[in-house]
């Protein structure tokens, strides 16, 4: 019988080892690929308690920028598909900045995060007395989930629709190995998705996947969302791709972010990464 640690947590195919990385600048960790759905994940992440000694990673220089951009995206999705006077939840909401910004826009948003302190939306935390929400947002969460099928199923207990962001893995495994999104220095990103993996996840959950094919996605029990336009593809398992430009403006290591005078987000990210590496090398001496 196969070791369950080496089975894909989405489609249950046997995982194969593809490379290793130095996580938290100290642990040599194996990464595995699923030949079935294309998911990539680390070995069982025994280092997570250490990785989450600080809930928000030092390398997340894009946190404020991302929250501001995501308010535009969420407002657009809600206004086009839900009653704007409904009730919404930001799952794994960090410091509560996004909830505060959405409430500033007039949306009745609430905060939930088991690992982080609510600084900006202290009187608007999730209450167990509330049964469900019209929509859940979960930005930059899925890559943190070691058992995504089980953990996302738990999230769907709060709502039948999840608006989320996570970057789709490069096609070539050699490109995945050098991918900036792995950020092994923080140890918090452990699972990485292909479109096939997200589609398989949706199927297992009995939901529909809407995706821009890049970094912005929706899982929903609804099949009538109108923010997204149908793409033309010969793939029988048809996905939907985002029509709005709002979903394309997330933190990525593009030339736009590298140029001083426009944004220091990516330069700061690289500077902190180097500092963490140097600190790790010093700790080992």
C-alpha cells in the first residue's frame, strides 16, 4: 500500500520527487510532482510551526499593494454577481486591512484568521453565530495548504463561492524549480497548482472553477457568474478565463516592479530575501 504522504492530495495519484530546496535556509526539503493533475508540493511540512512563528512572512513586501488591488477586484466581482448589501468573509484575513478597505467601500465584510492578529478590523471578526456568507475571499492562501481538498472543503462550510488568488505553476518542472513563488526562505508555500489540479479540486468539491489561467480564480456552486468570459479552447474540460483587467494586477517579478521610480515592492522583496539567506548562513556557522 502506498504511503499516503506521497499521494497527491487532490487526485490521489502517486507523487514523484522532482527536486529539493533549502527551506528556512536550513532544511533540505524534497518537492514532488503529480503526474496526474500536475500539482507540485513539498514533502510533509514538519517545519510549519517554525515558519509561522510570524504569521506574515518578512518577504511579503506586496501585502499592502495586494490588499488595495484586491478591493477593486472583489468590489467588481460582488457588484456583478451578488447583492452588494450581502455579508462577506475574508478567510485568512491577515491584519484585517482588506476587511477595513472593503468596509470603507460599503461592503459588509468580516475577518477570520487563526494565526494572525486582527489590527484593522477588530470589531468585525467572524462570529460563530453567523451561519454562512454570500462570498468568501481567500487571497494568497491555497499555496499554504498542505491538504487542500480537506482544508478547502472546510472553507466551503461558510460559503458556496470562494474568490481566491494563487499563481499557476509554470509548465516545465525546470522552471518550477527556479520559480520565485516557491519562496523556500519563508517555508510557508507548500502546494502549487496547475489548471488541471484546480479543475480536479473543483470536481471533487462539486463546484465550478472560473480562472484567468494565471493567478485569479473562483470556486463556486453557481454556474452563472458573469464577471468571467468564456475562452476559446479545444480542451474538452473547458475553463473560464477572467475578462476584467483587475485580476491581472498582482505582485509578480516583472520589469514594471523592478524599475526604481515606479515601485520598490520587488526590489525590497529581493533585498529581504538576501538578508534572510545571509542570516541563515550565519546561524549555521
